[in-house]
């Protein structure tokens, strides 16, 4: 069995990938179409959970969201339209709260690691990031309609009823809200 997760960034896709991988005992293929996707040419479409971000194709690198030209998203849509039929199960993942998602991206751009807990305290204009996240979100919905695949959200997985496709079973320990990266009150210890 093979799974494909196509996500907007900062939507809990890495945790979701680990959750599926743990339950089904499948190999993780992490963002193979990104510039850091060292597994791109090495993975087989068998017994894997591939996780990618919508704008990651062709190993293109963007300094930040807000820099991507609109016609590039159409190219991404075509790329995933070709890739989706090669997988047994596909999850399209976004986020309802685009403001918090953009804040998470801004924190990443400011130097926070992608998988480490943090508190958000930046004072930056996140409007360009929000605009591009909204475009990616709309294209995922377009893929959802084209292939009749449910569109899931971070909020539904972490705080709701899980994935819409109930045939996909998750290791719920991985997606527990205690593992959420953004923290609102991290206790500090004095040494």
C-alpha cells in the first residue's frame, strides 16, 4: 500500500505522515520534490508514505511564500494531477486558520526549526504569506474536486474527528495535541 500526502505548509503533514507510517509500518519519504528531497530518485511507489508540500515540485527553491508567481501554481496542479493516480490513498491537507499558519511560516523563516516547539512573538507583515497559502489551499480544493478526494484540515485531524477517509487508520499518539509545535506558554526553568 502507498500513501501520498499533499499539503500546504505548516498543516501538521509531518506528524500525519509519521502517524500513518507507524500504524502501517511503511517507509517515510519526506518532501522528495523539494530542493532537499534527497530521496527523489530513490523511492519506489510501494509501501511508502510520501509527504510533499503543494509548491514543492522540480526541486525549485523559494526564499519564502509570497515570492511564488501565480502561474507556477498551475504547473504544480498539473504535476500532482499526474502523480495522484499512482497512489492507493491520497490525503489533501490544509488549514482552516490561515493566519496562524502564516505565523508559523514566519517563525520558520525567522530561524525556528521545522519540527521544534516554539512560541510565536514576531512582528512581521504576514499578508504576502497568507495570500499564497490561500492560493495553495484553493488549488488543493481544485484537486479534491477533480479526483473526488476529501479535503482534510489540520484542525479536523488534531481537534476534530480525524481524517475524512475513515479507512485510513492513524497512530493517535503521534497526532496528540501535546505534540503540537506552537506553544502558547512554554514553562522556563532557571538553572
